[in-house]
C-alpha cells in the first residue's frame, strides 16, 4: 500500500496472486514493479495484512511505513499529498463480525451496499427463501443498475472494493424425509407402452 492512512487516500501497489494460509508459514515474498510507485516522499509505503476470522469478518494489520528506493513511477497528486510522514503506519482494524463497526454498515442496515466506499464493503444477510414464487406482470429489480464502461485497454489496479463481508445468517433451515407413499405404477395404456421397452 502507499499513500495516507485511510482507504480514501491510499492505493494498493501489489497484492498476492492467491490468498495465503497461516499453516503455510509466516513469511511471504512479493515482487514490487519499479513502475508501480515513487521513491519520494519518504515513508510512503506500508504493508496491509487482511486475516479472515473463523467466526466471520476479518482483522486488518498494518506495518510501519518505509521507503523503497529505485522506484521509477509516480503517485497521483492526492495520494502523494496524503502521505503523513514519519514511520507510524495506519491503526489496525478489528472487523470480526461480532465486533464490526456498525457505522460502516456491518449488518447491511446502516449504509446501502452501493453507497459504501473503501476497500471493505458490508453486505446484508442472505434472505430467507420464500415458501412460494409468484410471477408479477410488471417485475421490478431489487437493486438499481450499475454503470459500466467497456474496457478497450488495460485497466488500472482496482482500489475498491477488495473485500465484502456478508452478515451472518440468523435463521436455520432443516429438512426431513418425505413420508408420502409413492404413486402406484400405471396400469392403463401407458403401462403397456412402458412394458414395450423392458429388455
């Protein structure tokens, strides 16, 4: 990561191609392209580690800030301006589902998903399936359409969102064996037709 201490004024420089596991060890190596950032201002870079919690949600840890020499790229002006100086990194975040920040819409009821910003978004609980399905004459979409632009060249690294946290289910579904007796075999003309295919 590079830039300020908030998702709104920082950008990812490089991310692992696949998620890592704690069982795989406590070290990782990532190649940082020289064109992905600049060497100045000093202490522009820091490492962001997102760890998924078994009970839902995540823990976000940040390293101290550091400088990478030999970089040949540049930062957007807003990102460069947001670099605070010093070596202290952003404050770690506890986003475990039982301690999520409600102001961010952890249960999906505070801020609608489409209106959230930043690297982490919060989605509401998956809805309970209905007992019947009706087909209205004039159906309406549940959510507004999303604007898009067809890419004609390589796109930049996306900055939002990188993680979506869905609220845990508060309902349970159970199934039982169907105890109804099976229908009797046909004995009419259909039975005669089916018997023709017995080998």
